[in-house]
């Protein structure tokens, strides 16, 4: 009887969990339900359960009493479903890659996170397309997409809103925003995104204009809003970034978006590059010649935009301009009822210091938190753009791919080495502790109902206070 009661109580605490997409409700990275979360966690501290998982970079999402992940093993694209109460694997489904694209080492075909609505789950694999399964693992429909032209791989995750599944596909061969019927997988609308190249952001949805919901997407060169019902573009504003990643946040009547960039040239001149690497003096740099550059040789596939095996002056000039210019940074935008190109007056403030590259900042109780490589953490007054504090925990340096998440008066920051820093939230935040997960991590944690769900290279953890 005691065992049954304990199991029931544990189930009752997790059955209402809701973190149904990348970074939780509307991509904000905030859980409002939890009131008792731990500051100390490790493979042996405050662990409710632990499960082995195949390697992957996608983040856990929660719906009802289930947790979903994606992964890849060779040509297999994998969807996994776990029981929230005990971490038991409920089912595993696999499809094979249809068009295998070789991408940069920091990405893979299963980087996008799943999305769920409680009854069904929706997953996107760049080498396959969209697939939907029931919560019990029955395939409902599939929609082939691609191939995509993005040297760094596709990473945008699907979003469920009402009866639609939304997917942002920004790449070099024709970017688009797609809406499909979540019950049938049939296309409801598809909007081409002219002038947009590769990107990795995830949309949010808001009712911004006269009650009509809008889909807001950030990109390398632009921020756009579209009507959810039709895909018609409502308003836009230019940015110039070195690659749009992560998720913007909606703050009542304002959008807080971010993009990193450069005010000055960040690549050497093409002339100096030729002098150093163009051994056959043909005015181009081949892949073999460029292999001598230890810092940039692995990015040859991006620089060689037309994929002919050489970098010419036009391609180098395009790369030089990538992210260079004044229209980048943290932006607070109040679009109001605007249509078309937003006026300059719509930008409430802009801030360019300590910008992250991959991790999405989190807005929590009026303070905007961001973390960049090296563990540099900055808090910003969301009303004014004023920096409130900047600093870092000495034990949590390194690179950051996971995005900060917030709940229970705490901010959780996770670096690639598996160091989880916990901050006491506030403009003058304080470090409560640094925890070591013991192996590398890329996934953003999920939080719901006093539990933290964290994926490392080989394990999936559920943490909480007993």
C-alpha cells in the first residue's frame, strides 16, 4: 500500500507538467508552476530518476505525463518517449534519412527539439521532414521536406499553436515559414521568405494586433511578423547579424529580440588571404590550399557559397559583410498596430554589449538575463536596456549552447562541459552554486512542477527536492 501511495503521489506531481516545445511555453524559458527547486544537483544529488539516452543535441520537452527527445544514429532518425514519473522508456520510433547532408560538427540531423500538445508529438529532422506520432507511438502522418542548403545544419524546432504546426526553414536555397494541419499533416500555408539566408531561430506566437495572432520570427537579416491564420506578412524590421539563433520573447506589448554582430571588419582582407594561401596564383583559394588555416579551414563549406570547391573574391566579400553593421544587438520593439516596415520609433532601446551567440536570453520578473561563451552573465533592465550587472562564476567558463531557464526565483545556466550554474534571480543576481554533471551537455533543460529535466551526452536526469 505504501509503495502504491508513493508511486501515485509522484505521478500526481508530474502529470500536469507542461513544457511543450523548445524553451517551454511560447519559447520563453520560464516555468511559473515550480516553487521548490534545488540549487544543488549532480549525478548523485537530488536525483529522482536517471535514464540512458543516445547522443543528441535536442532538448527535452514535456506534455502530460510524457517526456520526448530526438536523436540520430547513423542514418536512423529517432524519436523517444519516456514516462515522467520514473524515466521508463515507453517507446522508440525510427525513420531513415532520405537525403543525407553533411553538416558542421556542432550540429546534426536531430538537433531540433520536438513539440507536443498532450495527445500527440511532432518532430522535424532536416534529412527527412516532419513526422507526427500519437502519445503511444503510433505514426499519424509524415511530410517530406528538404533537402536544405545550410552548411551549419538546420536547427529550428516545430511549434504547435491551435490546430497548426509551424516550422521556420531558413537556408540558402529558398527560406520559408510553413504551417501544416496538426491532425493531417497537410499544408495550410507556406510563405516564402525572400532575402533570408541560413538561420536557426524558432518562432513565437502572440496576439499583437486587434486580437489576430501573429507568428514572429527572427532571421539573420530581418525580424518578421506574420498572421497565424494566413501566413501573410504584417510587419518587419531589418537587422544585420552573424546568424539568427534561439528564440525572441514577448513582453506584454513589446518584443525583445537578439542578434550578435560586428561594428568592424572581422575577417582579413581577400588580398591578404590570397597572398597567404593562393599557391597556384589563380585568384581563388581551393579547399586544399585553405586547409593550412587552422582557425577557418573547417568553415570552408560556408565560405564556398556556390559549392564549386573554391573561394573567390565575391564569396569572401559576402562573408566579410555577414553580421557587420549597426542593426544588431538586443532590441526592444513595440510594433503596436504597425504594418509594413516598422518606423525607427518602434525600437524602444538597443544594447550591444556582452551579446550571446547561441543561447537565447531569458526574461524573468522584469530582468533580462543572457550568458555568452566564457560564462559572462549579464542582467539588463527590460524597461530601459540598462545593464544592471555583469560577471561570471569562476567554475563555469567554456562554451554555452544551452539557453538559460528560470523558475522559483532561480536562473539555471548550463555550459558545454556540463557545469550547471544556479543564480539567485534579480538585477544584482548572486551565484548560489555551480554543479558538475560530469559530461558534456548541449540541450536546454526543461522545468515543470518542481522538477528539472536535464539531458547530458549519455543520460537523461530528473532532479527535485524530496
